[in-house]
């Protein structure tokens, strides 16, 4: 059936919310948000689906709201992208080699795609599957490192590719929830921090090198980009909710009281004013006075531990101190003011809080770090559908078949994408 509008969607299953965005591709290459649906998540724990029945009910509400606000366009989506996390996700650096055998001895898109595919040929444990693969950089003839090897004269091409993989069954839970909601075709998944990077990083940051940390409610993810290539990524199933839980347990307070204290800015105000105590009414009606330093100590320990783990995982080989773009913090936890200060101290780099860039369309309120991932996923969905076109299927699988004409037309049409994602 002919469609007059190019519609794409993104669905985020977060620990705090399930969010659906509906977008329309524009002729200038951008995407406008035309619909949005959002509900509080109750069946998602540490980024994973823990209660499928609850999630299905919540997703149905978010989908209905997004469809209504988009004027009934959700069902016309040509591509749906789901950012995912948890699921035992890990990563490694794959290396794929090809020898250039064409008459001109020049590297074409065929060699590039074949080298990328060869880098993916790596035995995984049973029950695991590749989620995404992204080009880091290339080496030609073991001597020259390049971001784009096309048209270089060479005998050998090595592709260094960042491979993200996870536990198959746990990843499929996300796809199952969407398919059982009536959306079976053109549903793809992407590791959440890769989507966040697409949504909030500037070209200058991606070129000069940047560490992105997405501090969500249940999970914290990170990714390093340099020269527009993915060098490292990972996730830790610790998020802002764990800070709240530490306060509730350590100070014997109701969890929701701690949440309100942090999220409404009250605690930050006390910190700025250097108050001595925080007063809480007790069940007996008496006021309980808790030293402000007790809050600060608990928060400081949890955040420092989290960032130290990330720094240790990155290691010296990633030379984070040499990343010109510094650290970009995003996710709902980034809104808590002390997070930036502690992050800056641990990494000894500049830190900024990132939020969605270039958001257009009728939907408003997305200029917030809480929506970085779902906005980036919508931009990826837009890119995928531009590559595939009507009835083309998954373009990236076709690229990896080495179809030179298809790849050339795609690249001429849309140019280089962030990280050259493959699925």
C-alpha cells in the first residue's frame, strides 16, 4: 500500500519509564517528532523485562498515546528501533582482514563490507548473539590507520570493528513485547548508549574523542568514540535508583521520601546553603534531624565507586585523558548536580550534561537528558528506513553480502552514518 509519509518509531523500555516516539522523515535529512507516548515502568528492572505481562499492559498504553498524538500514524511505521541494555551485554574488538584483488588494487565498498563481516566471525558462547557492530578504524598494509579506506591503493585491508553481543533469549524479550503488540515487521534493536550518542553528541566531540556516560535509573552505560569510530562500550547494572536505595537503607528513610528529596532539588538546595541538618517528620509526629553530611557521604561513596569502575574498565589503553571532548553525561541521573562534580574529579576531564540535539516537530519536552536514548533511537530508525526504502528489508544485512551497487547508492544518498552500524 502506498504511503505518502515516511514514518519511523522508537520504543524505549527504561527502568523508570516506557517511552514511544513517532517521527516523520523530512526531505532535508532530519526527522520530526509527531507523536509521543509515555508511562511509568513497573515491569522493567535494571533495564530488563522482569514482568512481561505488566510491561505488555504498560506498552499498550504508551503505544495508544503515541498513535493518538501522531494522528494515527504509528501503524504506518516503516522501521521501529528498540534501544536495549542489561541482558548480559558485553563487547570485544574484532579484526577482519581482506586482500584487495581488483584490477586497480583500490579499496572499494565491497572490500570494506567484507572486512567488516570477517571481523564479526568470532565464536560466542552458546545462547549469545551479536547485537550491533560498529567500525572503529581501518589499517591498510599494516602501516596506515584510517577512518575511511575507500579509494586507497593497498594490498591488504584490516577492519577493526567494535562488536556488541548479549544473551539471545533476554534480548528477544524486547522484540517479543513489541511484536505481541502488533508490530512484527522491521523491528531492530541497538545497544542503548550507541543510540544516546547519536542523539546528543556533536560532530566535534565524536571527531576529537569523547566518553559518553548514560546514568539511568537502573543501569549505567558508557561508550567511547574517537574519530567517529566506536572504541569501547559497556554497561553496569547500577543506576540512580541505587543511590536512592543506599540513602533509604543507610538512613532508615522511606524510599519515596529520598526520591522526592533528590528529584525536586531540595537536597541540592541544602547542599548549596551548607545546611547542617535535613529535617524529616517521623511516624510519631516528631521531627527527625539528619546531618546533611550523612547524605553527602552516602551519595559520594556510591557515585565514586560507579565512576571508578567505569574508569578501570576503560583502562589506560583508551587514554581517556586524551579525549578532547571530555565526558558527556546524560540520562535522568545526570540531572542530579553532584554527579557532574564527582565525575569531573574521577576522570580529570571537562564534563557537560548532554540532552537531545536538533529535536524538531510538534512534540515538546524532549530537551531533557531523560530522552537522549529514545531520541537517538528514533534518528537511527530514520536512517535505516532511508537506506532500505519500501520493501527493501534490512539494508545492513544486504550491505554485508558485498553488493557493491546497493552500498554505493546508499552511501551517496545518505552519506556516512555515526559509527557505520551493522545489525
